C-alpha cells in the first residue's frame, strides 16, 4: 500500500510547494555563479543575501552571522571543530550531553582522539540535563558547551536560555544543535545567549542538502572546508543558490506560521499520546510530558519490537520511525532511550510518530484505530508477553 499518512517528519519533510516555486528560477534563469560580476551572477548574489536575511531574522541574528552549509551534520562539525581549533591554546575541554545527535557525538569522539577532553552530561528520565551537573562539569580550560535545543528522538526541549546565561557568565562559548527546533519553537539567539546554532533545511520544508550555521560575530572559528573565499572564507565551494533561496523561504514561512501551527500540532500530539496511552496497556511516554516539540510523540511498548510495528504500520500506509532515522537498521537500542534509563527490551519497542503541517486530525484518528490492533497482534506472537500474562 502506498503511504497515505506520513508521520516521520522528524526524519525529513516534503518540500513545500511555495518553497519549490521560489527555487525554480535559480536552476534555469538565474543560474550564475554568485562570485562572478556579470548580471546573472548579481541576481544570484542578491537572492543569496536575501535568504541570509530571512534566516537571520528567523532566529534573531544579523545576516553577517549566517553561514550556509550542506546541512545540519556539516554545521555541527563546523561548529565543534572550528571552536576546538580556534581556541586550542585557551583550553581543550568541551561539554556536551549523552543524547546528542551523532553528528555531535562522533565529532566529539574525533576530537578526543586528537587530545581534547569531552564531558558527556547525563539526562534525567525525561531527557533533561541538570544545571547543577553542567555547573560542576566546568573546568578552567572549558572552551565550549554544546547542548541540543530539542532532541530528535524523544522531543524534549532543554533549558537553553538558562544554559546560555550560565555560559555567558563563565565566558564559555555556547553552541546548540537546533536542527529539530528552528521553525518549530521560538528562538532568539541574543535573548538566549546562544553563540553558535546549527540548522537544516529538510526539517522544515526545504530540500535536503542545505543548512546554516549561526556564528556570533565575536566568536572565532576555523573553516571546515577549504578551497575558496565563499562564506567569508568559512566554507569554501560554489554556493547552492537554489537551495539557499529555499532555506530562506522555508524559515520565513515557518516562523510566520509558528504560533498557529504550534497550537494545532500540540493539540494533535496530545490527542495522539493520550489516545495511545488510554487504549494500549503496558506502554510508556518517552521524553518530557510538556517541554517537548509540538509534533513529537515517542512511546515505548513492552513485549514487542519496534521494527515489527513499523512494518505493520506501513502495510496500512502509515510511515513512522522506531528511533532516529540516522540509526534505523541498527540492532543496538537508541543511545537516547538508554540515556533516559530504559531497559534494552523496552527501548527496542519504541515508536516515534512525528507530526508536521502535512498531518490532520483524521490522520491521528486513523493511527489510533490501527495501532492498538498492531500492538495486540505483535504481543500475541511474543513469548515475552505470554510469560508476562502468566505471571499476572
């Protein structure tokens, strides 16, 4: 059956029609290289700078502080490695969390192999860090704190404003991976004292392969990619004008619609969560009950495997995820679910349903009709469930 209900928007989103329309002229009509000086190139340059302004306004930054990248993972790499190299003489200690995206965790592993010390802060059962843990982790040679704005699997929103205020007080650079948050929750880099912020276009209706990194004008960082003077020598390579234009348009639209869309999605999310919890016994909500992304529903079901749920949901035309899209297919349980204290067998039974503008109340009703049947069917085939029922 073809997919008719898409609930994996945390993995990627469809390109919005308005965004696609904005892109099209820059494939065929205004195709010039923005680094050149003739008329076609000037149109490309103008469009790129307009998009830079759109992105900056979406997070309360200035256009000069926005650097376009190839996506969220590149932005994360550029942030961490750029700061590590630029501030190596000041210190080699970095603080992050156990639940970061692998773009952060794997970059930290690379830095550890090159002489840096990394502190991985734990989180509580709802996925939040403790400010006291953060304060206790700071050392005289701490140069960077990197804490994600909102988790891609369980949707928990971290205390970003408090972290930013603390980092500023201590004179430590603060980076946040806001790939899941930009366009979905209010962000103002000055009010939150954020020094660097990563974002990705395909999480909010722009195409894959485009992202941006905000770098506060007072922060030094080294380039990740060499070979040209583009992006003020921070990121070499001929600019992807069509996708840059798309990112600007997508951020502008998402921010303009945020208040209305947040209320709508929160209502749908809460209906989905409460419906599942009421109809299906032996399940647990993962993540914070209220401080979570408006479209995120992540629930662990006892006695079954997440992969089985995905296959049966797909048979009904429902697309979902059993964890981060970057780790799907792995037999290891999600590092995020392990960090919040789930046992292996329960972590394997997690299901993430992530809503966005494409979803309706009818979609939620259909999932609430089919999911209890799927869970019951899988449990009837599960020896773990059979044993649990005998013990009851």
